[in-house]
């Protein structure tokens, strides 16, 4: 989450995407540490599965955001009245889809980072 916050404050979409890739790598790192914890007997299989799956979901959400930002940056135009309303509608749809998928566990953080 810290990498996402740090990237979000940057001035360009390109830099934000770079930090999102770092966040995805961090999710993979968590999964790697989980295997070690399981092998060493620090966690049980049930806990391993739950955390591993959450890290996987997180990486997928970040990947989707990267794809969205890349598409958005290639299609960027001067907003007109009609595109402004479409943009806010698209933001709300994107937020609702992810909020529903994840059970709303990310709360206000998602509003800041999505779309």
C-alpha cells in the first residue's frame, strides 16, 4: 500500500505506473515469504491459503489499474462537457465494481487510487 501511496503523489501517470509495478512485486514477495513461513511451520495451510489468495487478488487489482492507466494515457484528449460526465461515470463504475468484488475492505483508499 505504501508504494501505491507514494506513486499516487507523483506528478505523472508514468511514475504512478512504475510504483504500481513495485507494489505488484511486493505482493509476489509476500507470497514467497508465505512459502517460507509454511515450510518452517510458522503458519498452517489454512492461513497460508487465505493470505496467499488475498495477495493474489491484490496483485490482480493493481494489474487492472495499470492497464486502465495505460489505456487512459494513450487516449487522453481535452475534456469536453460530454467527456467530463462520462469520465465521472466511468470512475464511479470502476469504484463500484472493485468495491463489490472485494467486499469493500479497502474503504476510502480505493476512492483515491482508482480511475
